[in-house]
C-alpha cells in the first residue's frame, strides 16, 4: 500500500511479495510457506464455497426434508390408489407427474447457482469474492473502504509541478533529469518522462547515490544535488517550502538552490465515477486507508469526494481501521 519504494538495511523486516528494485538483498526466511500471504490468499479462494450465504444454508436444510417428503408422497400416490382401484397405469402416471411438478431440483440448484454465477462473474472482472456470504453482505453494505495506491490511483508517478529559482522551468527539469540519468527509481523515470528528450549521459560526471536522501552528481562540470530536504540540510542549502501534495525533489547547482519538482501519483480516470456510483447505490460512507503521507492522502480524498481518510498506516493498522 505504499506509493513509493521503501529503503531497507540490515535488520529490517521485508514482507513477502515485495519487489527489489535495485541492489542485492540477502534475506532470512522467518516463516514457513503455510504462513505466507500468498498461501493465505490461495486458501481463501479454495475454501470460498464453504462460506455460504443465509439463503444457501436455508435451501440446503429445506432440501434435506423436502426432497424425501416429495419422493415418498409420489410413491404413495402411485401405489395406494392403485391397490384400491386396480388402475395401476393411471395412478403410476399421476405419481410421476406429481414427482416432476414437485421436484425440488430447480429450487435447490438455482440458489447456489446464482451465487456461483455472481462469484464467477466478479472473478472475470478481477474481483475476489471469498464466499457467498460476502456476496450477500455486499448487497447490504453501507460503508466502502478502499486502499489508495493501485486502487484509487494508478501507482505510477508524473511531474505535477515545477518551481524554478533564477532559471527557467525547462532548465530545472533538464538538470533534474540528467542528475537521475543512471537511476532506475520510479521517480527518475518520471523526471525523464517530463523532460521528454534523450538523456545525454556523456554530460554526466561522477554519480553518488545517497541512500534515503537523493543523488549527488556532476553535469557539465557543475555539482548537482537532487533529493529531499534531508539532502539540502546535509549540504547546508536553504530550500523553499512546498505546500503541494506529492514527493518533492529539491535541486541545487554548485551549492545554490535551483528550485524543486513535485511528483505525484495519478488518480485513476474512473475512480471519481466509481465513488459517485457507490453513493448513488446507497453506500453512505466511503473511506480511504493508505500508508502514504497525510497531505497526499487528503488531496486524493478531496478530489474524489471521499467521506473519510486515514493516512500513514501500517498494514496491521489498516486491519484495525477496517474492523472499527
């Protein structure tokens, strides 16, 4: 649920399913496969049929008594009048007709089949339903809770603002893109895409990546710093305050502050429509939970018209919010 990659060092815990973007990590497995996130998801899918809706449970109990009652009634209708009247053929035919008319097959099959059809139809849309009882509960849901990154937003980043100091917007973007020329970080890709031209790596000198801070490099013989506020403080450079939501990349040239670039996650084009549709369908509260920064989360919530937002949450804290 994090919109930006996390830096890890010796002793940190890494959740299974994470993707290593750069460098080499040597990990110690601390849990068996049966306790992993992947195996728990597989278990949910395999056992979804065991979690039946109330309607399914009722029809199962109903069929348990109704089916033998119909069969014995049909048998009695065919045998008893035949013994009294001696007209076996007519009463056997009537007994079979009664059995066909009263047969519970359609009733017993239709209810589970409708839930299977709903779960199957949802899976074609990429939606995991863990059982018929959840499908039934969804029809009565009054609160919808969302994760942010990859759910309401695309999970990729674009340059949303460029604020230069004593240079043009294009010059600041060019310097920032060149400084990140060798990096494969998502932020680097965003800067290069915003610059929109071929990066001439021959203009770059020595490059030093400062973990958790940014990049120090040489461009055309000038020392360039590109990174967060920590990097600026480390080199005693006064940076401008930024009130905009997103990741801020501050840039300095030969010790002089050159401005900043704001990179933010894009909201999915259909997210706002989906929120409106839920409200129209009777959902009275929409909530967003995210591990992202509060300023970013509140901006997204405001743009989408969400009713409630909780930011800077760890995975277990998201669970607590859902339970609440």
